[in-house]
C-alpha cells in the first residue's frame, strides 16, 4: 500500500500523466484491466482550468468511481496555479499535482514543466502558492534536472517537502534527455534517502524486471508507469502479482485483441462516431501496444498504414487469428509466409 498524507492507495503502482494518452478513455481501459492504484489526468494549463475553458474542463473529467484520481496542472504564474488547483479540488480530485517534469517544447517555451527546474526560486513560489490554496494532498512531478550537467532534483525535492508537498515523483531522465539518455538511478536514490515524504520512481518501467531493479536500487515508495502501460496495459497486474508473490496473469491473444478493439470502440463513442479522429488516436496507442506482441512488427506496419477504420479492424483481426494459431503451438504462420499482408 502507498500512503500520501491521509490517502491510502491500494498499491504503489501509478499511471503516469501523458499528453494525448491518459484521457478518460485510456484510464478506463487501465482500470478495467486492474492493478493500478492511482491514475493521473493529462497535464492541464492551470490558467485554462481556472478560467473554465471547455477543453480544460473536459481534460479534467473523471468517472465518479475513479478514486483516487490526481489532476495535474502546469504553468508559471502563482496566481493562476493557485486558482487552477482550487478548481481541481472543487471538481473532486483526490490529489493535485504540479507538473515540473514535462519536456515538451510547447510547455517549456512558456517556462512551465521541466523548465521550472532552471528557476528554483520561482518553483518555490509556485509550490508555496498551490499548497496555500488547497486542502487536499499536493504532489510534484519532476525530472532529475535540466541536463546531465545540472541535476538538481535533490535540491528541488527538498524545497518541495519544505513547502508542504506530500510526495514527489522523479523521472530519471533530464529535460535534455527527452526520451533517450543514459539510465541513471543514483539521483533518485539520493532523493529517497534524504526525504521523509513518499518518493515515486518514474521512467522505463515496462515489466517486472525493470520494476524490481528500480525499487531495489532506489528504495522508492512507488512506481509511476507511462509508456510501459501503452505497450502492455497488463503491466500493473503483472507487477502487483510479483509484489504479492502470486503467479503472473496469463493474457492470451483473445484478451489482447478484445482490449485493442474495445479501446477503438470506446474512442468512436468519445469522438461521436468520427472514424478518422478515433483512428488517429487508436494508431497512437496501437504503435506501442504492438511492440509488446510476438511478431508485433508485422501488425504495426499494416495497422499504421491503414487508411480507414475498417481496414485497420481487418488487419487486427487477421493478425490475432494468426497469433492464436501461433500460441496453440500447432504452427507458426508468421514464419510460414502467411502473416498479415
């Protein structure tokens, strides 16, 4: 169990906030599969939330039974961050989180996200303003620093704790690393050893092996999983089973096909039947999902090239029919020259 102030979370596995991914539809998918203790919304501009912008309110939406739920806000203006955090609280969020980790050019260009790590005094002011504005638990997500030469996560995390943040999440990458870089765990381990509030590890948790390594090395209190959940939404259940000493869940081709096609149906409902909009989002997730499948490159190629929803559905159905034959051990259609065209 993970405890953030007075919030008891079922386990220590958390779905990371991801732009264009962790909307209500994707979070429902993860919750349906199970094993995830806490979900996060996509990051939301605090000023837009405070000013009641429709798109921001939609991004902040969550199901009545989605509990606990964290709403993540970003910005660089203390007033707007305080107001946005208040709105998140009024909407019923369990936790409000400040984004100091996003590496996107759009966010950093306006000195939000990980750019705040270059301005520690401003970062302190922002943390202080949110803490004073809300009564619910308040957390901060960050990277280890702006670049490998300037890793100041320890100093920033200490400041967050001093100003009343009740947990911090740290991604092992710096902003300059973007989605690459050389894996480095010492900084997070140092933060965990120094702080008394929970420290959550983030970055490249894709399976039990990576979870075991991160927890053993850093002694962190929990794991936040992002792209690993897009690749394998069962990863939460797998890690949870390992932590409890239980057998790993068995997920066959039929279950995987049902999740992938069911996700598209949910997207169609979200987009009011607009197939191209739903197909675009489906491809975004499918690109990662197919990476975790045997011979998934075969499906990924034809799936991403599909021009219509029906074509994509047909390619998915063909692939999973072949995958069922492969799993049965009767034959390997992928190597026998009859894989999906």
